[in-house]
C-alpha cells in the first residue's frame, strides 16, 4: 500500500476524503498541502506526509492509481483548467 494512503488511513481519514486530497494533489499541490494540514493529523506524522509529498512525487501518481482515480481524466481536467486561465 502507498505509504501516504496508509498514514492517512491510520489516522482514520475516510477514503472519500483521501481521494479528494489526491485529486487536489494532482491539480494543485500547494492547495492540497493546506488541505492535508487541516485533517487533524498529529504534527510529527503531518511532517512525514508533507516530506513524502514534496520529495517523492511519484507516490502521488501511485496513490491515484491505487485509489482507482482516473489519471487521464485528472490530467485532462488540469489541462483544461490551465487553458481557461490564459
């Protein structure tokens, strides 16, 4: 299991909320960091999650796949959003 997902589940974060965090991570990592910080995870564990997210971005993609989220749809949505900002 993905270590980020495991840590969130160990902290009793519901799967729907975990999925929402990973959708945010693929769309806007900085905003997702704020969302993760608001989950009520103890500081020492929160730092571990933040470090994994920042230093191992491949874990995000692995988690998206593990959670059954549509990677291509997320990428298209992100691209559409970026184009609409121009």
